[in-house]
C-alpha cells in the first residue's frame, strides 16, 4: 500500500515560549496529523492562513477555514484532521495546568484557566480574524526565521488580547460528525494510492450513501467538489514527482491515475499552464 501522500511535506516548526506554552508555524500536506504534543490538556489556538481543519465539537465538527481563528481543546489520542490535506496556520499550544505563576502570560494579566473557560465553555470557538490579528499573524510568519523568543512571546500576548477584544459570537461552518468521518475515510483511502481511480459512486456505495449525498458531504467538508478536489491532488502530486524525481512523464502519469499520457499532459497544462516537461525544466 502506498502511503507517501500521507506524509507531511514539512515538519511542524515549534518554539517553546515558556513551560506549557509553545508557538507553532504549521505547514502540512496530509489529511491526518498526530497531535504535536502529548500534554494531558492541550488548549489549541488556531490562526488559519489557508486550508481547513475539522475540530470535533460534540455531535458536530467545526470547520476552521482561511482567515478564521479557533480555540479548542485537543481530543486526547485523536489525530488532527485537515480536510483537503493542506493546512497553514500559526498555532499556539498551551497546557493550562503547566503554566507557571511567573509565566509571561500571567505577568501580562492573561489567566489561562479563565481564557479557556471563556472561549471553550460552549465547545469549539471560531470567529473571523480581525484586521489586527491578521496583521500580527502575517508579521510573525514573515519573521519566523529570525524572531527571538522575546518577540514571539510578545506576539502571543498581542494575539490573545486581540482575540479577547472580538465580539463573543462564534462564526464557523459546522458539519455533522457522520459527514466528516465519512469524508475523512474516503480522503485517506483515495490518497493512499492515487494510481487507482475510485469513482464517487463506488465510494458512495461503500459508505451506504447515494452518489449525490456523498458528493454533498465532500463539498461541505472539503470545500470543493469530489472530482475537482482529487483531480487537483493528483496533479499536485505529479508536480512534486516532476520536481523531486527523474521518473519518466508516462510513469508519473500512471502513478497518479492517468492511463493516457496525452490526457495527463492536457490536465497538467490546464492546472499549471505549463507542460510536464516545461514544469520540470523550470523547477530545477
């Protein structure tokens, strides 16, 4: 079984700010990611730059999307699910039980237990990021390579205060857990081996759904249609293989589910406005 599509494209870049407090520059290209920390209580602040994250919230999942912030407790032992398999976010991880009395957060008037209760008293909290939060996230992201710990601590304080300033109104898409679990299993199954074409009807039958119902689930959870999503993922995988391997174009085409090299070349051109050989040459 092929599993290379399930491996994150880049590691999580975590910075320890204090005991029980870490800031993470998250860039993932995988549908599932183990929790980055094994703390007993993991409070997660997501500041999403692109992609989607589905967070369990009772009988539903909150779908965090680009331009939104979310606050939640990680479910112990459960992987993070990233519908669409790509996620870029600034994430702040806090263990409320490990934050010390002299922590920089406490000294700046941020009582983490109270913040956790405020945001998570009704489950997952999600809202659009304000212009101020977006500016801070972009600033920190751009400075990631050389930011000093003190600068990152200051940014974390600013983010939390700006988040507290927002109206107490959650705003996010929510999907029933059954829909999300179905799409998660389908996405993982298809990405395990992109050389195999799995029609929507086949997967709908597998999950006991109508084809239209299955496609609606995909649209709700992935944010795009079933065919469009997996076509894009096939071509993105092909582009990666063109950049990183010497494999022949026809072999790459077969590896991502195209029996005809001509159809593959046309689909690749439609996606990237370059032929496969042009893309390979320019990527060197």
